[in-house]
């Protein structure tokens, strides 16, 4: 049946990018509806119960939500505050070695040999300058290669931004931009633990190792988002609630617990969506925050796309390799309190990360994975709503297709965490594991990847996720993409949603 309601735009998915897109559309006086199959907003950060606590389904920390988006949406006014806006790291190595560092600060990592300590300021300053170029690109809608007018001006602005680095830095940026972080760190520093810690910042959340091509790009993207790992007061679910509040204040409507069965196409353009109960909701613009493959093949349908695009969508690389392990603790007494407010990583060195990656290349869960461990209820006591504490670990190199991935990830994490914090597992009363396959099944993200599509030079900027979709528009008129598969990629930045909304508004497509 057809509903009486008609909207200027329908956004599929109430994750952070979907809500950011909905906000900007509503601010431009569009009447907007957001539809999501889940009963709560937030996407991978939506709330779920775990013991006597409420935890995000899969999201871990905020690695760089756009401050511009936060200001535009006035998220502080809608309840967003930060328990910590820079959770500094402690890396553990062999024989009890430790290193403290933060990419977001000028402070020299400690302890370091004098030679490396002397090299750190120049290294960080140069990488920050390179990252500023990536930051500038991240906020732009990719211009057309053969465009003129505004597109030509955009390319000139990008070229001028590169030229402003100066001749020497521009040459260095172009030299290292496509290579691996292993070579860059190896030629700069001697300390093995420092190199291992910095390499983790490049590969965390990606199907990469330090020697993988494109790992310099992912390192610069990490720095471009500020380099900090932050935690909202109330946890990652609080970000979703603030986004929803901001959207509601602009008149955005939500229908939760309702799945979109398909995007309705009439006369070769969007006409609305069909919900899982058969209801048709009308709109001339439908914006999907699902990944590009799901949007194109499942919601629009391959029959409406040319065979070349269907083939390219099927070949977008986006298989997740990072699991989340939650530990419910009866107490944290007796543990080093200063460590519990930091990001704890067992980095070892770059060769340790390479060996961990090798298992995943062949579809196996790494026996010695990269692990990042945080204690949200210690960093933010407001999250301790019951008698238990929460420890959350990201366990990397857990392929989506691995057998018994959850159990094997937990066992592997137990061994690594036991070396960082002996005795921690004696306090564990319950565990919860979310693998990439779980993310795919629960959210519909094809491959269960954080970023919907791996970040690499051939899936970046004007090539993301495939060249013909880089400007957020599907080839069927009135259908759009605003999810993490789009430039500048995933994590939780909100920029794909903002950029997509700008394109929808510029198209003038309004009933």
C-alpha cells in the first residue's frame, strides 16, 4: 500500500553518517525521514545490553569525529561531552618494555634513546603537515577528472595545497604517499617498540601490515583526524543519541525497527522505498548509508545498473579483520590504576605485526593478534551503571571467513592481554565477542569492515568506492550514497554524510 506521507528525502540507516546527512538535508529545509531496521540509532555504535551495563554493539572509540560537523550540528547543546578527548597510549613490548605516546600531542614518546628522541619533533611536524593535505581533501567532494568550472577550480586548489608544502616536502609527500609505513619508520627511527607503536596507528582497523602498500596513507589519515582516540561521556552510544537529538530539533523523523526492502524505481529514477511490511513511502531522493554493494545490488537491484558497475561493486575490497571482545569484570582493584585510563597495546615491533598479519592472509585467526585494550568504565565512571567494570579489546587479524572466529579471537586475546595485565582474566565474569561476520549479519555491512571498503589508493578520493560513484550519486537518478564506503572513508567522522548531503542539495532534486 502507499502511505499518505511524502518526504523530500529518505535516508536509509540511522548510523552516524545517515544522521549527519539527514541533519544537513533538514537544515536545507528538506522534509527528511530516517529508516533503520534496528530498534535504536547509532549503527555499529547502537546500545546493547551486557550484564548490568549498556555497551555499543561494535564501535570502540572515536578516532576523529569531524569537529566541523559537531559544530554545525551543535552537538554540545544536544548533550555530547567528552570523558576524554585524547586517550594516550601505552605500548607493551618484550621483557616488560613499555612506551608512552600520543599522536595528538607534540610530547616526545617516552622512554626513547636520545637519537630517536631528537628525531621525533621533525618527524611529527612533517607528518602533521602531510596529514593537513589529507584533511583538506577529506572535506571535499571529489571533483570530476574531466570537469571544468568548479571542478577545475577544485583541482587547482588541491594542487596549490600541495605546492604550499614547499618543494622539499612536496617531493617527500609524493615519494612516501604510496609506500608502506615500515620503510618510513625503518629509515627514521631505531627503537623497535616505537616503530611498532606507530605502525599500529597505521594498520588498526585495516587489513594491512606495516609492509603493506598504502599503510602510509592510512597513517596520514589517522593523523588527519587529529591523531587522538576519544571517548564521549556516556560511551560511544552517547554520540548517536546526540546526533538523533540534533536531527529531531531540525524536524527529522525516524522510523526504527523497520527494514527497507528495496528502493522503488519508477521511470528510471527513485520514487521512494518499500518497507519490509510492504508499505511504500514516497520520496524523489533516497540516500543510503549502507555500503555501496548492498545499496546497488540489494536495494536498487542489478537490473537497474550496467554490468560493468555490478562487476566493480562485487570486487570492492572490504572484508573486515577486526573483532571486538568485551570483558565484564567484578573489579579492577590491584591493577595499575594509571594504566587503566590509557589505550593499552601489545605492539612488540613491526615484525610482530607482520607475523600476526600472515595468519589472516590465509583465512586464519592470528594466534598473536594486535590488541588494543581500554577500560571505558574507568575512563568514564558514568558508564559504570552497575557493580561491574568493562574492559573492551579490539583484536585485529580475525578474518570474516575464519571458522570459530569468536572463540579463537577470545583465546588469542586472553594470551596477549595476560602479558600486558597479568591477573586480569581472573576478574572476568562474562565475555562478549563481535566478529566481522557478526557485524555483517547484524548491520548488513557487506564484509563486516569498519570502513565498508578498505582504504587504499585505488579506493580513495575520486576512486572511492569505484570511480563512477565517487561523487555520492548512484547512476539511477535520485539515489545516493552517504555511508563509510564513500570518501573519505569510515571510522566515525561524519564527513561522508556531510559531503553526500551537499551533493543532494546541489542537485536541486526536490518534489
